[in-house]
C-alpha cells in the first residue's frame, strides 16, 4: 500500500499539472480550444469536424479521465484500510469521514479501469484503422500538419517555458501539500 500511496501522489501531481496546463499551456492543450458542447460531438460523429488537437469525443475522454483521477486521488488522501494504511491527510478528518471517502475511492476503481481501456482501444483504432499517428503528438505535444491547413501556431519559446514552469510549480506545491509532510508528526510514528 505504500507504493499505492506514492503512485497516487504522483498521479495527483500529473493531474494538477494537466489542469493548470489546460489554462496556460500550448494552444491545442488549452481546454477552451478543445472542450466543446454536444453540437460539436454530433458534428464529429457525422464526419463534419476537422481540427488539429483533440476531437470532441477525445475531449470528452480527457475531461472524464481527469475528473475520475482527481476524485480517486483526493479521496485517497484521506482513505484508510483499517489495517496498515492511512492516506497522508487521514489525520485531518475523523474515522467516519475517512471510511466514507475510502468507499468512494474504491467505487471509482472500475470507472478508471474502463476509461483507460476505452482510451487504449480508441488510440489503437486511430493508429491502426484510421492511420492517424496519435502517440507521438500525445507525448510531445507536436503534430505534423500541412502548412496550407492554417493550423500551424507558433508560440514564443519564452511563454512556453514560463507556462511549463508555472504548471510544474503548482503541481509540486499540490503534491507537497497532499503528502502531509507539513503536518506535525503524530504520536506513535
């Protein structure tokens, strides 16, 4: 369970980074540029959507995964297993609330597993069936597009680094606060 907790903190850091990046990051990574309403999903399903970043269903997947991961990590901070493990912020809540948060934490497990499976299948579909390479752009944030498409966006390198460092600083601060390292040690440790 110790590694489970460590991975949970790492995931919270990654989710925190991505949430901040969704507001200050590169153009195609900003939520405002790819999270759209139901009309765009309908247009996409009818084949009437084109773009460089996430398609409307992919955007829905991003929001769902981030939401479920955030719920899992936040509830895990206060969770306990009644034997050996207590989340790093367990001391801030009473046992009854911790037990409720533990149940919620466990309740989300099948959702994240399902979302990850759907995500992997969708990536496979796009790579092998539609012949659209998605993995490299997902990892690097860069995608080859025809110059005539008008989709090429040049952002100043300084602003990219500033946004990256800001998102990183927020993520590190969140992980530090979530780790409970700032709490006074409790008796028995």
